[in-house]
C-alpha cells in the first residue's frame, strides 16, 4: 500500500482502474494518522480523530456497467448493506437493477469517521456514512459525465444521468456507465461535487427490498460458520468454570484417544482441543480432565451482589450531573418518593455462535470472521503472530447476530483462534458453542438504581436524585481515555445524566464496581438500564400525584420537540385513553438514545398470571429515513429483543459459576409471544440518526407501566416474575 500526501477532508484520489477497464474511487487518511492507528495505538477522541480515509475503493463501476458498492459495515441483519448501497447508488444515478455490494476488507480506508477505526456499532452506521457515501457516488457520477462530454464533444452542462446512462439532452445520444468507466478512470478527481437535492431522490426514502435477502433465502450467503478452507481443522476451548480461574494442570490422554483429535493446546484462556471436525473436537473436549485453580471469585453470588449494590446505592457517589441544589430541594419537599430498581447481567446470545477461521502461513495470516471490530481484531491477530497489521488479511462475513458481542476490544475469540492456528500446521476454525458464550463470555452489566423525587404541595417535581451502581464497560479498553471522565463511565450514566425532563434540581451519581465478570456493550448499552428506571419511576410519580402519564410527560418535555413529536404520535396512533378490551391496559415510555427519539405504547394483559403483550405502537424520529423497510424491521426486532429480557432472560451467578447454559434456561421470546407491532416514522429533514438500538430501551418500562394498571403492582426488577404481579 503506497503512502499518500495529506489531503483535505473532502479530498478524493483516484486509486486504480478496476480489472476490465473499471473505475474505483476512495477517500484517504493522512499517512501518519494511518500508521498510528494501524500500529494498534489507542484511538484518538472522537472529536479529534481523523475523518479522511486511506487508499481503497467504495464504488466500482465495471466495464459491463455493473456497479459494486463496497460496504464498510458488518451486516448482522440490520440491513446496512442495502441502505449504504442505496445512498451511493442514489448519487451515482445507477441502475438499481445492476447494483450489488461487497463487504470491505479490513483497512483503515474504511474507518469510522468519528472513531478512526473500522467498526460497526453504536447505531452509527447510517449516521456516519451517509454523507461520505453520497459524496463517493456524486464524485463518480461527475467523472462519468466528464468522460461522456469528452467522448461526445459537448459541454458537461448539456448532459444528464439516469439509470446508469449519460444522455445528451439535445441530441438524445447516450453512453452507458460501463462504456465510460475506463476513460473516466483517467480523469482527475473533482472536489466538492454538488449533491442531489432531496426533491430529486429516486431511491432514498423509498421502501426497498434488501439486497442480501436472495442469498440468505437460497442458502448461498456466507456466514462465519459456513467458511471452509481446504485442510481445515476445528477447535473448541474448555474455559475455566469461574471468572478469573486458570488451569493448574490437565490430563489429555482420553481426549487424544478420540478418533479425529489432532492436538490439545493450552491457549492461556483455556484448553483447546483441535480435531478433524466439530464433533470430534467436542468429544475430545468432553474427555479432558482439568485441575482448575478457581481463584478468589469462586463464591460470587448474584443474590449477594444485588444486596451489596442496593447498599452501595445509598452512599454518596461520583457526581455525573448536578443542576441546582438537590439536597436542599429534597429537604424542603412536601412529599418524597423513593424507589430501588435492579437489573441482572444479560448475555448477547446471538443465534450464530462465535467463530473464526485462521489460515497462518509463516509471515501472513488470513482470517474469516463475522466481526464488528475489524481494525481492533486485525491488530490483535497481528500481535499474536508478531507481524504487522497489514500482513493480516481479515474477511468480514455475514453475522448471525451481534448485539455488541462481536465488537470486543479484547478480541477474545479472534485471539484464541490465532493462538491455536499458530501451533497448528493447518488452517483452523474455532467455534464457541452457545454454552461457551453464555458461561464464559461477556455480559451487559448488572445494575442497581435508587431514585428519590421531591414533590411540592401541587405534586410538581422539584428535585430528582438518581444513584447508579454498575461495572464499567470501558475500563481497560482503548476507549477509556476519552469516554471515561473524572471516573465517570459515560455508558453507565447515559439516559440518566442527560435526563430530558424539565426539573430544576437534578443530581445523578455513579458507583463503579470492580468485579471479575467480563462486561461489554449490549444492544442500547447503558440506556437498557436507565430508560427502564427513569420511565418506570416517572409513572410512579404520575400515579402518586393522580396525573395522566402522558400529560405529565408533556408538561416536563416542554421545548423538547423531538421527544414530544414521537410521544404525541405514538399516543395518537395507539389511541391512548380509549376504552380497551376487558383485562387490557396501555403503558407508555419515551426515550432518546443514539440521537433518535422513540416512544412506545404497549397494550398488555395477564393470561394465567403471566404478562401477554398484544400490540406495541412505536413512533421514531431518526432523521431522514434511507429505507423505511429497514426502520420498520429494526423497530420490530427491537421489540422482540427487549421483550425477551423483560419477560424471560437473566444471567445469574452461584458459587462463581454462570447458572444458564442455553436457550432452555436463558429463554428467548417465542414466536407465539411476539406482539403485533405498528411503526410510525416522524418525517424529518435532519441527517439520519440511529435506528438499530433506540427501539430497545422503552419497551420494558412501557410494559411494566401497563402491568401496574392491571395489578397495582410496581415492577422494579427484571425479568418480570409471576409473583411480582400477584395482587
């Protein structure tokens, strides 16, 4: 890869011509910045990270007129491979029937504009890449028009583009993009090419079928588990049963006696069994005898931890937000309400278990994985092999679910696979079974919140004090330096520290606990805690002061147009206040996360003492919508995902061990439990904002608020238990 001179943020350079006379376009980073990031150095803060890109292509126009968009984000069901392709194809004026996509290789040319690394997460894919993809498409179109003007000997202003063709308006003469690709590749790349006006869009904003669906239906889409390399072996790792444990010694004679087992390797994080196939590796692993040093955490217990957290929440913590004088306002309050909320550890539990294929060839590694963290994983692999990152070729496959698990700063399963491959004279596929990930993986932190509200004689909220207890997700990661300030992990307090309600005296405090349980961002991250707490407690205040929950929120959100917009829309579409069937009730919640506002109204009942959700009405303000079908699918998926954890799922510890192992005791929502979901999008001219995660936080509080109307019982811990609802 050649070094390049520093260019402006909007600078583009022609890189090379594609085979067969095609055209490639790319963004570039300054060479020094690229070298710093590729070396594995900590990322710079988002506000100072370079926003340019290194050499490689985002669009390829082939000689036959086919257009290929190179997508730099992981496709894990969220539809980004279609949305970003739509954005670029819109500005290119491509023939949508002749447009396809490929996943980008691991290269800093594809870095996130804010974080400076190639990654998928934080609901930032569309938010961060819409403008760059538009510019890439528009620049390619301008170059094709210039090539056509030279070929036809006419001014560029007399030419128009549509469906992959450049046409001279006066004469009707036209040239296809494929005919122009080779000559366009020889032209200088223009800067600051005008973008289309939204009124001229033909694709953006229109419901569009996903490009990845046909391959998935036909079974030809390649997920990580589908990858096969000739001569490949399969490995499974036996991890310590307790976090922080390690193997003192192991007996592997029985494992090696299993037909097909090739090797048994201590990889530091556990004992790996390498075999000719999955079942041989599993049988070999089952035959291992390991003497474990369980370490100091063999007595870790969820019940005891919850009690410790509850006690800690009553103590002063680090202040994340202080408006006014909350202590004084509480002391002067006519009435004080106090509530404690508890949430468990949660697993990501993607349907496709973790996996990674590594082919190590002395001075070069080739890796196939469904990853959300290409730059980090590439650097981690390089460190294992002792080579430069550019000698690691990382292919991103389709992901069978991620939810944050495959964006791991420690690159745990990637590192294990590389350690095993380094010891083997053959390519290796590492597979973590679902039991492995549920019992030895990474988790959404458990948390405890204690909220006090001081009310005046009219029932108005004069003081709000919120104390949060949980582990830090960012501690020990490259993100700690710029996302943990004064001991406050921003992911622990998001959704609480930025409380939108108009309350004069607000104080938010944080207690960060130190525990051996590995934690990681989980779909909606800290908002999965705080929205449940804030929106549930606000309903408690409404009930205590005889106010309608909708009316109370309207009052407190004065001036918050995006919050109010979704709140009013969801309430209107659900028919808030209308008579419901006997035994049914509505509950609502509104929350802002990932720069999007979402409100949900849940209609629920009790059947045989258990909650049943019949319908969920969603309203979302996510800026301009690229593909309405994707927005609807993401909100529907978020409802199912969030109801799973509200109704069923929890990771619990006993004697230092995770008690759950698979979907029989870490239950997911069943298809018959999925409610009808109606999604309504607030029209907006703002840039696109997040969609993948913002639908998760409001569900649990909206459901619990509905259940209060049915039972008179407040749900202050999840998942909901039948005994919590008994009158």
